[in-house]
């Protein structure tokens, strides 16, 4: 997934950034709402992690503006505001989840996965694809009953196809999902990851449409 983090606390922001990156997702981190707006205007994100008290304003009006213009990007609020009324306000403004600081980073990862699954219309974390048994929540794959070890980036790439079965994904779309703004990307990075997935999961698990992109195939 490509995640936008809007958080002005540098210690917490760094911890969240590192956690999301260790999960294999790409993450862009901004500390102001105006920069968040610029980021959303220039890239497609799978999820926004939004603090409510930023130097240039509050997150709730920002979220309401997003929803008011039809932006359906999933949003998880991360805030120190812990009153029930605060939670109600955030959820009513269009948030998909609400976490109160301090929170466990592993729980944040789990909630991100849960929200992402709901948005692709399949809240069930268990998927069967030929000889493959996939657990999205545990980030695990069995092939013919035997565990397959995927790197963080391989997992995120495979997950992108699982979430969009039958949909053609361009190289650019996959790069956006895997890499943040400031990352140097090798020209053949996607091809390398796809090749490794095929070796581990099956030659036909990802199909190539030459010159157009890739889609989930049969394992």
C-alpha cells in the first residue's frame, strides 16, 4: 500500500514511518495539513493516517473537505483526543478507524490491514488460489501446505494483485504502491519482484500483458 502519514510529532512520526516501511508499504510523511493536501493532489494513496491537531489546523475539517469532494481514500485517525465525543466526531466526519495515542504499532499494522480489506470488498483475510492458501492478516502463504517466505516488498506486491483480481496493474501503479516520493527506483525493480514471486508461488500466478502491465493469474 502507499500510505500518507500526517503527523507533527517527530518521535511518533518516525516510529510509525518505520513500522509501515517494515511492513513493506511505501509511506510519505508530512507534518502540516497544507502539505497533506498537496500530497493527495499529486499522488494516489491507499490510506491516510491523520493526526487531529496539526500546526496549521485541525484534522476534522480537513477530513470533511476530503469527503465533501468525493475522496474515498481510507482514513485512520491517530490522536491524543480520547473522549467518546471526539471519537464520534471523527467517525461521523468520515474516518474509517480511530486510534488513541499512545498505541501499539503492531495493532496499527493490523488495523491498516483490516481497513484495506474492507475497502476492496473482502473483509475475509483468508484466500485460496489454486495450491496457495493466503492469510492476509497474518501475511503468510502456504503452497501445497508448505510455508512460502516472502520479503516485505514481495508480499506488498502480491497483496496488490490479490486485492484487485483480474485487474490490469501498470508498472507505474505498482511502483507507486511500493515506493515513496524520495526513493530511488531501479528501472527493472518491478520486473525483478514479479520474477521472484513467480519462482516462489508458481509461474502463472502473475500474468504479463506486454507493454501494459500485470494481473493476477492462476497459480
